[in-house]
C-alpha cells in the first residue's frame, strides 16, 4: 500500500537508538517547546495535535500498521511507523518513540493517557535522553502508582484515608486481622493496580481467603505484581476527583471537581463537573487536600486526585492518576482553560499564570463516553468499520473523536469512538443539551453505548443526583433500556425510511446504485 507523502515509515531498526539526542539542549526545562511527539492514538492524539496547532508547535504522530491512515496520523505535521498492530509492539515501545523524537529533533513527548502515560521508566528514559516528558517526574509516577506507598505518603501528609491495612498483606492471617480491625465489608485491592483489576469486595470472613487468591492472580496477570492490601468498603459511595495543576516554581492549585460515579465494572461512562452533591465548604476542603497530595509527592504538571465520598460527605483519598484524564473536557468547559495547553506551558518551564482565587466555576458540563460496545449484550466490544459517523453540533456541544466515517474501530485497542460533552448554564440544561446531542448522533456499522447513555440521562436517579457507583447494577437492564427507547425507535425508523427514499430518488437522478455506501444509515442509539 503506498504511503501518503507526508508520512515517514522507518522500521524498528532503521534509526540507531542514541543515548543523547542529536541536537544540543541548554537548560532543557526552560527552553521553548517547538515540536512534540504525540505518543498515542485515537481521540487524545487528535486533541493534543489541535492544541499544538493553536500554539504554533509542530507535531509528530506515531502509528502502528493498522493506524496508517488514522485521523491523528493525517492531522500531524509528520508521522512515523513504530510497529505492528499489537500495542506491545508499537505504542508501548518507548525505545522506538524515543528514536522518532531523536530523528525529528523533537523537544518533548506528550503521552496522552493510557499506554506509556503512567510509566515511570519511560518518563525517566525521556529525561535521560533530554526530551521533555509532558507529565510529572518519574518519582511522582512511581510513588503514586504504588497504592500502598501512596497511602503511606498521604497518611503522613494528613490527607484523609479510607481505614485499611498499613501496606500490603503478606498472609491470610495478616489479612484476617486487618479485616477484623476495620470491620466488614472490606475491599481487597491490588497494590499496583487500577481500573478495577485485582479488586474484590468481601462481606464476611468466610470469603476472605478466596477473594485474596482471586485478587492476587488478577493483579499478577494485569500488573506483574501480586501484592494486595485491604480497605474498609464504603457502601453507596460517590467517586469524586479533583483536577490539580502544579508548576516547577512551587505553585499548585486545583480546578475543582468532577463527579465520576456513573461507572460500569469500575470503568467510568458518564462524568460531570461540578458534582451536584458537594457543598462549597466540602469543595474547598477537598481541593486543599488534593493540592496537598500533589505537593507531598513532588508533583509537576496536570494530575487528578480521586476520592470516595460517603453519604455524610466525608471524603477519603483513593488514588492519584498521574496524567491527563479521559474526562478532562468537562473541566475545560467549566473553567475555560485548555488543559493540554497548560501541560505544555508547565513543561516549558512557565509558572502558572493565575492563583486559586482567580478561578471560578461557570455552568455545568457532562461527558458521555461513546464506545463500540453493545450494551444489550453485556457491553461486549463490537469492533468494525464506521459505515456512517455524523456527529452532533450546536451551542454547548463538543465531540472529541478518534475515528472518522469509513474508519475502523480496531480490536487491538480500547473501543472508544469519541467523547461527547455538553455544557449548560445549569445541570438540567446540560442534561437536556446532551440528550439532544445523543439523539442527533448517527453511527452505523457497529453497536455503541449511546443508547445506554441516553437511558442514564433520562433516569430519575441521575436527574435528581441520587445515585452512587452502583447505579448500573441497581437500575440498568437491556430490557429497561429498550422500554425507554420504544417511542423514539418508532420515530427513528420512520426517519430512516424517509431518508432512504430520498437518497434512492437522488441516486436514480444521478444514475447511481441505490445501495451506494452511506445509504440508509441508522442513528446509533437505535442500531
């Protein structure tokens, strides 16, 4: 297959791996950034490239074999092949990404989220190669990535913690003593984990040994580390996180909170800012605790401190994500800040240009993650080609997409198609606007989570804010989702028939086949 003229495709051994870049750096931390390697794919790579273009910074994309014509590749100034489809042979190959940085004389690498974004060894390798890693120092990643080390640090810093073991439990007897001390139910968690992997709820002593074994096996498989620890399990919690920024000059502040309680198997599906349950006083205390957490680990750049909030609005440190979050657009909506631009400025050595008292919340924003998954079939991934992809628009609507019409959702990677966000002056207005945007969104070729997101937005528990991280298991069934969309399905079917008829007549007038690509597409939520 011929390669587009602007796309360069060095093989994995075409570039000698240098210990130092081929261009000199003087005072790397304050030298202006003129070119960035975007070490990611999909919507986050596109999103970083757009901000770079606004800042006048050159961009270099990297791609695997199946991403040769992906949007992020076509939008970058330069692009280089780094390996086959499997992420372990491409997007997780830090050595190849550093080779590209050296060849293109890039000043910095932006890791996005996922892949190498929280890899301390990669951040360290960037530093050794004198290429700026647009993220925190390696030591901060390493400390906060180890859940037991992070808990110990937060305890010393005075950040509220969920009661639990004083580190990893080494034996069943030690685990049993810790569980008895905090009281059942308890949560067994992987020390090096995240995303719900290596996590088990234990409601009585009889189930502890089995949960320990299962959590250790899963943790070893997912993270190569089978250490686990125990925490008190909080019933009906809310998951509320605080966005923080810190520069190299000792300045740190927070950009308020996001409520990420709407989850499926510990994975976020709908996020909003601000949280509808926090009082101004609790918001201030949580923000201060998050800033202290960042200071304690020597954090620099953008990060997120995640808390569990109980029914009394008491909050407890859960973990810190040492990277940009998927859901950062809702914070951008309510603060007016471009978080990627802030990351780049901090990495360039600039101080934060504002103080905590300069920041205020403006309106309300909600994000719906659009995945190629089938919510009627256990949310199983449904990779394939987007035969039709027509995004909504209008006042207060934003779509961050990583796949275009005719493009492919690949089985090798996360099946996210896009992030759909809406802003309103009030929470109710934001909900209505997001509902309208979902109804306008058209995709065919794959099943998506848009029907599920529409179900959530219309549910009384969500609208009133009376929900927890258990919403899905308590309220969602495919049957309930189907009932919720019955009337709309009739209207959608009629609209499709009218659209197909109009396209057929247009095709006949141009002597085109009636089944030409794009004819008769269905709106995603009715697929």
